[in-house]
């Protein structure tokens, strides 16, 4: 039993050299880069708060759970233990489930599902089954998770098909480009390690951590904006960039220009 906690008990070993910078941390840069989740998550909780307050506070679960993804990712790369691997992958699975529960568009529900609470129960059952199945062939988990990621990008493309809002279109292009870049780093680290070792550059998995957290920040803002436009249109959601809306780069967030539902009734 203790074996599953022991260093390097996972079947997975990323390209970065082990114990290069510390005798206690197996993959140093991969561990350090996981801390990006701790920087981005509180910022996203803060930026999404006005929208979450108006729509549903359960939305905050997504970025709260992302803090745990960062924590488990750091633990996994620090130890490369089997327990670390499972915590890392299962925390991602549950965040993905949460994203489906809070943001999956109502009009795209399968015809036999009438409301979001039935949809949430279905997602819960699928997530529990996937959690149990993840122990059957743990090396396959990461590929399955990436397939869920592809499905999310596909759903986003379906949602954006009729969109004419230039700011939303731009945010979509940047998010998808970041995601493609992130996944390319992940695949390249997995399958092209000998090439990167010959260049003495084995940091692609750490770069994936940084790019994917930014892609998810951009992607969740966009999906939240689309959700607000459909579900709480009276709040007049607008996309803006922080710190300056006119700059080409910045952190996107939603500003609600309208009155709240309660104020409207008064
Ligand atoms: C439509 C846009 C909605 C965006 C919602 C995205 C929800 C993402 C939920 C979790 C993503 C966290 C991924 C971080 C992983 C960090 C830990 C890690 O590196 N783990 C690896 C081992 O160290 C493991 O091998 C990785 C497995 C693959 C995870 C795949 C996650 C899919 C992410 C999908 C992101 C979509 C972004 C779309 C932007 C347009
Ligand atoms: Ca390694
Ligand atoms: Zn990782």
C-alpha cells in the first residue's frame, strides 16, 4: 500500500530530468510551473464574481477546484508517485464535470433531458463511473481527459457559429490558439523527448501547465459571457480587458452594465 505513495511509483515520467535541482523534488520546473494555478485561480474568482453573483454562485466551484488541480499537479511532479498521478488526473476530471454542469448550453441538452438538474445528475453518474474506470488503465487517463478537452472546444465552436460580436470572436481565436499551443507542448514532451533532450530543452510539460491555465482562463470567460448573454440578458454583459480595454493583451473579464433582476422588480 505504501508503494503507491513512494517516489517514482507512477508509470509516467515526463521529459524533464529527475532530481536535477533538488534531491526532494523529482521534476523541479514541472512542480514550480504548477504554482501558476495558484496565481490565476484567485484572479479568476475575483473577475467572475459579479457574473457568478447574478447567475449562480456554484460557478465559483470551477476555479476553486482549479486550485486543487494546481496543488495535486505540484505534488505529482514533486514525487512522480501513483497517488500523485491519480489525484492530478481525477481533479482535472471533476473540474471538467463541473464545467459541463454549470455551462453546458441548455439548448444543446440531449432531447430526453428536460432541465439542468437532470443533466447534472447524468454528468455526476458519468463522472463517478469514469473515476472508478480510471484505475483500470491509468496510463490512458490523460488521453481520455484530452478527448473531453476536444469535445469542449467543439462545443465552443458550435456556440460561436452564429456569433457576430467581434470581441467574443477575438477571445475565441486567442483561447483556441493557446489551447492548440498547450496541447502541442504536451504531445511533444510525451513523444518527442529524445529530440528535446538533444537540444537540452526539456521544459515543454512545464510550459504546457502555464499555457493551459491561461487558455482555460480565457475559455471560461468566453463561455461565461455566452452563458450570461443567453441566461441573464437583462444584466447586459460586456467583455472587457484588464488592465486596459484598448490593449492587445490583457485578462478578459465580464462587466455587467445592466441592472440586476432584483433591482428591476423594485
Ligand atoms: C469551452 C471552454 C471552456 C473551458 C473549460 C475548460 C475546463 C478545463 C478543466 C480543467 C483543465 C485543467 C488542465 C490542467 C492540467 C494540469 C495538470 C497536468 O498537467 N496534468 C498532466 C500530468 O501532469 C496530465 O497528463 C494532463 C492531462 C490532460 C488534461 C486535459 C485537460 C483538458 C483541458 C481542456 C481545456 C480546454 C480549453 C479550451 C479553450 C478554448
Ligand atoms: Ca522526468
Ligand atoms: Zn503536469
